[in-house]
C-alpha cells in the first residue's frame, strides 16, 4: 500500500523564508542606523543650544528680521543698484580669475599626482600609499584655513586665496582622477609598453584619451565650487568681490543697497557658471 504524505514541499518555501529573513535583517539594520542618526542630531542640537549665546527656538521669530531690513533699504534706494553693479564688476572679474587660475593649477597638480596614486598605473607601486596620503593632506584642510596661514606669511591679496584654493583643488580632483583612472582599460598601456614606450608616454597616449572626458567634467564642476570659495575667502582679506561685500556689510545701514548689488552679481555669476558647466559636462560624458 502506497504511503501518501500531505506535508508541504520544502523546495519553494525555503527561498521565500530566506528572503523574508533578509528583508527583516535589512529593516533592522536600517532602523538601527536611523535611530543612531536621530540620537546624534538630538545630542548635537543640545550641545549647540547649550554653547550658543541665545536660544534657538525663541530666536526663530527674528530669522527674517535682518533680510527684511536689508531688502527694505535696498528697495528704497533701488536707483543706486545699477551704479553699484558696474562699480563692483572689476572685483567680480578678479574673483573669477582667482577661481580660474586656482582650478587650472590644481587640476594640473592632480593630473600629475593621480596616476602615481593609482594601483596598476603608478611607476613606483610601493609609493602609492604615500601619494594617496599627500592627496588626503591637501584636501583635509579647508581653503579658509590655508588662506589664513598664507595671509599671515604673504599678506592680504588674491595670491594667498589662489594658492589655498589650488592646493585644496589638487587634493579633491586628485582623488576623483585616481578613481576614474582605476577603471581605465590597461591594454593600451600594455601595448605601448611592449613597443618600448616610457611611463609618461603610456599615460599620455594610453590613459589620457580614456579618462579625459570624465576628468574635464570634474574640473568644470570644481570650477563652480571655486568661484564660491574665492568669494568666501574675500571675507578674510583675500581680495575679490567677497572683500567688497565684507566692507559693505561692516558699514551697516546706509550701505545695504550696495550689499544687495554685490549679492546680485554673485548670484547671476554662479547661475551662469553652473549652467555652462552643466551643459559641457553633459556633452562630454553623454556625448550630446
């Protein structure tokens, strides 16, 4: 007599149980991470509230008081804004020049260091960790910290700002350049090596054509960041339109129309640079 079993087949249920267990595990980990970040935010807010001169929540009522005062005075004296736009155009050009030169110098430094910090491309493989630490050091210090040190040594002006932004740019771009170079096809470099090409020739002919679109895209993106950074560094005496904005704001009431004019120049410039770089990045990466 045949023994008939009505127990469910184990085959289809085993993958389903494993999937449910995996989903539960991911939800548990996600909940733990979310709880950790919530606790960090709460504790950070409490520390900031304790160290702050005034209370944050009661002060929210005054958050728009100063902008309203600035815009109100600027609207009253709006006839002066076109003249201020023309007056500070030279400082804006200086700011853009600082950003452009520092981006170019930083990008050239990154192009030299990045292959040396890339496994499979470095001429001295044992030196890869050294060059990676150099890139880490260059981008570890904010531009404003480097600029403050250089201003103490060189004095105020655009040169400290340019050097500070260039060094930070070299570290940031070098990291991104190295990551792109790691994904490059090594066969062209191997073919060039087989016919006697030296390391620089292999990088120039075999690597650069592969990574040039992505590298140039990162350079354009960094130029956007550097325009803003060069304006910020003007507040510490590095010249450019940021310095003009600092002086205008220090005068307080009676100069808010000039402050608004400078902000307009900065806003228009950043929008134009952002749109142009976005267009060229899309063209380079996607080919359209």
